[in-house]
C-alpha cells in the first residue's frame, strides 16, 4: 500500500505507535486487575463470616481508565468525561465545605435568568411559524418568508394556515 501511495510511511508509523501504546495500557490494566484480584482473595480468605470465594460487590458506572481516548479537542493531561464541576456530583460535593462551595460555584452551571412575557410570546410565535413553514414545500417557502419580513410573522402564519387548511 505504501508503494501504491495509498498510505504514507508516517501513517504506518503512527498506527504502530498507537498499537504499542494500547498494548502497554492493556498490560497496565491487567496488572492492576491481577493486584486487585490478589487483594480480594486475601481479604476473602481472612474474613471469617463471609462464604468462601465471595466476590466484592460491583461498583456502578464505568471502571476507571475505560473512558474515551484523548480526542483532538481535549488538551493532554485532561481526563475523559465531563468537565469538572458539572453533573450530579458537583452539587453534592459543593455543600461539603465553604471552600468547596465557593470553588464549585465558579465552575458550575450558570443560573438561568427568567425571560419576559414578550420574549415568551415571541418564542411561541416563532415555534408556530417554524412548525408551519416546515410543512410548506421548499419551492414555496420564499413567499411566506417575504410575508413574515414585510407584514410580520402573524400574517405569515395566517397565510400558511389558510394554505394548509388548518
């Protein structure tokens, strides 16, 4: 494929490097699992009340290190997943201490400001307009867009309703 110029030598080298990196990650994960398995066997054998071979309860969610690989938008060193301070854990941990609360407030979601009655009416009108314009063939949408621009969305909605008989 290199001689046919379908693949460059750089791409082949990068692919081989990725394979080596993935192998080393898998080996590290296997080693961690072996260590955890050894620790669990030792704990199971030392516990008197537990039955022989009792496994530890499974934890919810993804196991550590199983997230997506670093993509083009993520800076190196940043773990995969949600950004810090977002999600359900942010609200639970922000109440833990005063210092944590102030740090969590900076990184958390912004509170929404209430919209005015005029904004709500405008958005509802726009929703009606969009719902009707999508039912009009693309070749005829221009005339209703002109009506909306010249006479207003209400007039365009009335025209579309008459055309669609709704």
